[in-house]
C-alpha cells in the first residue's frame, strides 16, 4: 500500500496521466510556432476572399456592412 492506494490499476491510471501530460508538453515544445510561415499568405487570401464576398453581396443582394469599410 503506497499513499493509501492498494490497487495497481489505479496506480497505472495515475502514471498514465502523468506520462501523457509529459508527452503533450514535449510535443508542444517541439511544434511551437510551426505553421506560422505561411500566415501572411493566409491573411492575404482571407482579405481577398472577404472583399469578393462583399462585392457579391452588394451586387446580388444590395447588402453591405457599414463596419467593413
């Protein structure tokens, strides 16, 4: 009996949680800021898409958002 826990399955669950947490921390450290290289391109594409969408709404529906200008 260690720390009042008799069942080895309970110990396995605790150790598993700790190991998974450590694995997640290591994964996060290794992959920190990956994928940000093309962020400028993504922002540019999103702005272009928004402008086209706005033009289509204005043209087809006569809608416009006064806060987008």
